[in-house]
C-alpha cells in the first residue's frame, strides 16, 4: 500500500521528477501535465503498468494509447516507414498538440496498440512532461487522467478529484494551456486523414506538410472514437447563438430547473482552455443543464464543437 497515493507535487522540482521516475519504474501510475489535458502515465515498456491504466480508467482495451516521447530523434525507435510529409509536420509542430499514427516497430508492445500494427505518437509541449521524458530512457503512454467517457482533467486537482489514490502522485504543472486533446492524424498512407480535431488545424497541417488532408467520416474514425464522450453529469444542450442561450435560460428556469450558459463570444482559444473546467464546475454546483454556445467552425472551433457534440450525445 502506498500511503502518499493521490498526492499533488510541484512538477517543477527535481525531487518530484525523481519520485515520478521511481514510481514509474515500480509500475505505478502518475498524473502528468501536458499542454492538452493531464495524462495518466505509465512507462511504455511495462505491460503490467499499462494494463493498470485500462483498469483504473475502466477503458476498453481496444482503445489504443498515445505514446509520448521526448525528442524527434527518438521517433525511429518506435515507428517506421515515415513519409516526408510526416517528418515535416512532426518537425514543425512538435513539441505540440499533434499525434501521428505510424507503422510501429518491435519496441512498441501489444498492450499499447491493442495488437494493431500502428502506433500513435506525440511530443507534449509542457516543461514538466518534457523534463520527465528526457530523464527516462523510455516513452510514456498517457491517456487522459479521468474515468472512461468522462470529462478530461485540465488541472492537477481534477486528476485527484477523479482518480483519488488510483494515481500514485500527480505532478502539478498548472492549468493546461490548450485544454482539449491533441489533433490525431493517420500518416500511414499517402492520403493522410485527420481522425480527431485538436489544437493543430487541418489547414496548418496542409500548409506545412504540403499535402491534401481529409477529415475522417463516420466509418473511418480511429478505433475507440465514440459518439458519446467527454460527458459531465449534467445535461449539455447545444445552442448556436448567445441570444438563443438567453432565451433557453428563461424557458428552463420557468420549468424549475437550473441552467448555466457557456459562451466565449468568439474566443476559441479561451473556450478550449476553460471548457472542461466549466463542465466540471456545473457538476459541482449540481446544475441541471449547461447551455453551450457553439463556436464557429475552423481551427480550435472544430475541436470544441467535436467535444461538445459528444458531451451532448451522452445526455
Ligand atoms: P486518448 O483517448 O486521448 O488517449 O487518445 C487515444 C486515441 O488515439 C484512441 O482512442 C484512438 O482513437 C487513437 N489511437 C491511438 N492509437 C492508435 C492507433 N494505433 N491507430 C489508430 N488510432 C489510434
Ligand atoms: Mg480521454
């Protein structure tokens, strides 16, 4: 039994990094800050610890995990058959919220990929994550540090609120700068496809990769992508304008229910950064309905719309 389980430690201290390394090498899970959301991390070469991630999250094993690495130079250790456009986008956007799907090497264990021949990889853009990763002679697998299907954590406290002492320690790295999960792009063919929208947009990738990219449709999404996800306990209702939200707020209160509006008036960056915390706050306050004003499409707006649609589908 680990008595200090569920403790939040300052991720900027070398003593915290040392303890994180020791715990990881003992097959314990740690909470890891990244620029997207907080991850629940295990060493990429420890199948026993990886199995714990699925168990703690109650995540189906056919939802493969993203492998986090420290440096672009380490990519060849984990992935092969890397095209020129893939090299270009990785060199340009890493460290950053971009996950690439590539053919895996024999260094990637089956537990990470659910037996697939492909692997998802990224370099996170967060000083604490990078300092931990560069001290390890290994990668880290890290899905979001919440129970499966629920709202992702964007602070160290969110991780402890969700996972308690199922996580050995959480490295505190402040509030996540981006606030929504990474963009995932399948780079295993000459016709790359975005499988999940995130912090890097399709047009940015097309410009740097000098290649036309498609957006996934219903049938070809990544394994583990669901219609319902990222869900708070309260009902999420999508509205397309601030005016409509105010109108609904009136209607709902006459029914004796409580509602709250999430509206960032066109500021997608702030919307992404605060979305999950706002959904959590609504649950803490036992609000019945969140009225989320949809941001316009394009850039981060696509990622926010995707998460909101899935949160609303879980009603
Ligand atoms: P997350 O749920 O944020 O941890 O992101 C992991 C998601 O990345 C999975 O649910 C899949 O949709 C996708 N993914 C991870 N590995 C692969 C892979 N090898 N092939 C295709 N998609 C993957
Ligand atoms: Mg997740």
